[in-house]
């Protein structure tokens, strides 16, 4: 699965997510990605989220929407992302990851899986990683 | 507002052999999206550009390089959401197109619906000018190997779900 969240100069939030699903899935299986609130959610008034991981669990937990609602309640983007991903994992015993931008551009990244690649650009630098607690940086080309 | 974009390239039990490709492709995607924002493009334009970049890249489970279903086919899905009006567009069970995210965006902009699937999604895409590609052109060797591994061992895809230390996942 791949995804992106952006906030533009006008303060508009948008999110996109795309996937092939899971290897060996049944023909006709639909996961979380196309289901709004599970794989993708965006609200200019709050935040945007794209998720990845165990699709059946993500959609049962409405993971993207759960992160957005936590931010609406006053939780910061990173804490909300971590709290919801861990909440899903604890409740359903499957793993996931998510990327989040609040309406103000605050970043959230968390995954309960072994790895998740991610990257964002801020102040002329690309920040990226794939391991837990790893933040690498390159100059923006 | 200072524009910003973040991308992900998928979570799971990514093997060491795929890490470099994932990192390179993830950085390329965020640059593609950020370049759109720098030129004054909208958030919708930026997230589509970033995802298109990864759908072309076999290092990711989307577009070319998507994992395979039990029939050995690529069957994809995508969604896009505009936070200004809570408008959404999504497609599912779609085959034979390289960029499902761009079809999803057309559902958002050119359709009264939110989610189109299967044959209807294909018909909509063709009506909107998208061209099909041979199904085998979406299949990577890594996806073939992952399906064989699943059929042999019953392990769900390493690109999607971790199989180590996951407490019974899969």
C-alpha cells in the first residue's frame, strides 16, 4: 500500500491511498484502502490520514477516522497516530501504520508492524525512515 | 500556510532486500508531491502526484508491483479525499490500469458517486479516457514470488502483513 497526505498553501487537506491488497487474497476481496474512514480520511478543519497494514483490521477499527477524531479532541498528530495504531493492534491483534498531517501541518508517523517507509519535506530537508524510531534526513534536491 | 506533504510506502515485514528500494522510491514520491506544492498546486494535485510516482515503482504494492490474488491477477483499489468539502472518490476490484489513484480522482471530480468497483469502475475509466494495459505488465517478479510463497506456506503477503513477532497475524 502507498499513501500521501498534503496541506497546501490555502490550508486545504487532501489524502490519497492506493494498493494491490494482500498477497494470496481471495478474488473479489476488498480491503480498507477504498473505504473512506478506514484507509483514507481528510478534513480541512482537523487533519488528514492515510493508513497501511492489515486491511480487515484497519476497516473494522476505522483507523484513519479514529486518528482524525482524536486530533479533533485536542490530541497532537503524532500522539493520535500512535494511540490509534496501538489501539487497533491491541484490540484486533494485527498490525498497521499511518501517516498524519494536522490542518496546521503537524506530522504524525507510527507503525506497529516491523517496518514502514515514510518521508516528508520541511524547511529544505527530506526526513524519512523505515525502522522504528529512525529519522534520517537529506537535503531537498 | 506553508505547504507540506508526507508519504508512506507501506507497512509490514519488509525484507532487508527491499529496504533500499523502498527508501529511494518513498523519497522520490515525496519530492514529486512537494514539487507540485512548490509550483502552487493543490493538495489534491500533490497527493495524486506522489501516489502516481509509487504506482509506477515495482518496490511498492500498488499499480505495477501490486501483489497477486489467488488467481494470480493484479486487482487494485484506491481512494482520494478532499478535506475542503469532504468529497471522496474511490475504486476497487480494478484491473489493467497503471494508475488507480487517477481513476479515483476522476470519480471524485466527474461522478456523483464515491466508490466504483469492478466492471463498472473499468467502464467509467474508459469513458474518462484512461487506457488499459496488458495485465501481465503490472506483474513483478517479486509479486509472483510472494504468491508462490503464500501458496506453499500459507503466509500472507510480506508486503502487507508481518509474519514475524506479530502475535498470530495471518
